[in-house]
C-alpha cells in the first residue's frame, strides 16, 4: 500500500514512467503511456544531421532532421583578427574570412608619440601616432643646453632652450635628474609670500622644505635682489625672507616659529615729541611681549625724476596703547592713538577714531615681516 501511494504521488507530480515511442514513420512526434497511471505524454525529438555551410563564400548554414526532413538555418561567421578600418583611423573591425562581413572591434590608439602643449614650455602630452588624438599622460621634456660656468651664480649651470628652466651643479654631478632649478625655488618662494598668516608661512616652508633648503635657494635670492626687486623695500623683503628660510634650515621650522617670551621693558621714543615713551605696566595676556617697542616702516615712492621717502612709525607700549604717525621731508602727519593686541601671529591695531588694521607677522631679529601685506610688509625696530 505504501508503494502504491508513493507511485501515485510521483505521477501526480508529473514523474511518469514508460518508454517513448515514435507515433509514425518519417515523423518525430513521440508518445509515452505511463505504466502506473496510463497517462499519455507527447514530445518531438528530431535526429539532426551536422550543420553545413550552403556555399563556400557564405556564412549561412543549415541542417536537416533524418526522420522528418525538417530544416533549420543560421548565420555563423568566422571572425579574423581585428584590423584598422582605414589609414589614419584608430577604429578597428573584424572581417569574416568567409563572407567579408565586418563587425565593430572598438577603437585602439597607438600611444607612442608625444607633443608639447604650447610654445615656450616643456610639458608634453601623449598622442596617438595614427590619428593624432591627445591622451591623458603628461611628462616634462626639457631641451637642456650644455653645462657652462656662470660667474654670477658662481656655479656650473645649464638652461632649457624651450622654457628657460635653469638648474645648478652644486654637488659635482652633471645630471638634470634630482636637481632643483631656479624656477622651482621661485615658485616655492612665491607660495610662501602668498601665505595669509604666520601659520600659513610655517606650513608652506615645511611643505616646500626640500626645495627651499637646497643650496640653489641662496643663488635664487642673489638673483632676486639683483634682478627681480625693483625697489629698495623689495630688496629688503627678499633679504629678510632669505634670513627666515636660512634660520628654518639651521634651527628647524617649528623652533623658528615658536614664540619665545622676552622680558618686557618700558618703551621710549626719541623720534618725535608727539610720540612720548610710555611707562612700563604689566601687559595683558593678548599682548605679544616681543612687539613692545618702536617700529618703523620705510616706503620709497618715485615718478620720473621725483622721489619721496615716507617713514611710518608705530609705537606699541606694554600697557596696550599704541601711537601711529608718518614723517616725510615736508613734515609729520599725526600722531594717531589707539589700542593694540597681538596673539597667534596677528597684530591688531584699533585707532581711537574707529579705524582698524590687522597684520599677520613673523619676527626675525629686529625685523617684523608681514607676508600678507603689499604696503606695510617690512618693519624695523627703532628701539
């Protein structure tokens, strides 16, 4: 009984048993009569001959059933290796070796050429030698001259004939590789001078230390003072910045930019009776003790044969008060009074008339360097 129930369950699920037999000769329909439940099932089973091409230069194939002679057809190409579609083109196709039909094989560039991006510079971009397409890879390819001895730089130098890049032989090796160029130092110095605050100057010098601490930097500052600086003030800017970078190289960047408290002292001023000395008073926490004193900024203006020198004085006392005045050959302008504070590398001046000035500064000996300022950049301590 259990076997009978089991067999009935299989048939209920469609698992019949019995032999398949063709219904008629030259037909492919088969029938099965289940030996258990007598259910009839039908199917078509062809006996296919192998596929054969219909013609020697055709890719159409056919096959026939050996019983009922039914026929099927299909297209089957024999694709050859990809070839370029035309000279000067990078479009590739695959030709069929039988019927010459073509199928797309994509685009394949030949990146074995380089071209300069623009005249007078040495950046090259990869290019396809077939179609001239521009690729994504870039490289620098200088056209170096021979090494020659430069009296101005007191060292062997070589320059690129295209872009003018100049490198120095300071270690008795005549290779352009691993060399620091004059232009590299110039870019690094400009990045430092464009920093907006003292922390920015510190970060830029740290980031660019490999270039700025190289022996080429001294050559660059000699060039900048002699050739780039148009005014006496600009020459001083380059000299002072050279001193800051040299100190960073010798003492370490963090040591140079870490404030070191100095003893406070009363401020005296002999520059003008309008700018009297202030008595010593213990300073507020927001006063950088190193700034207490008398500072002078010198500006030289000229037009044609006329020149004028303006000395701007800023007196910062230990009591948080300040005075500001300017002096020329024709007289003294001011003074103006106010209060001052300085912390985290920024000097803040608030005048009694409501005007305000703020300078990011770096102290280097008796010089206060304000890298962000275009006018009031260099200040010298008077006392």
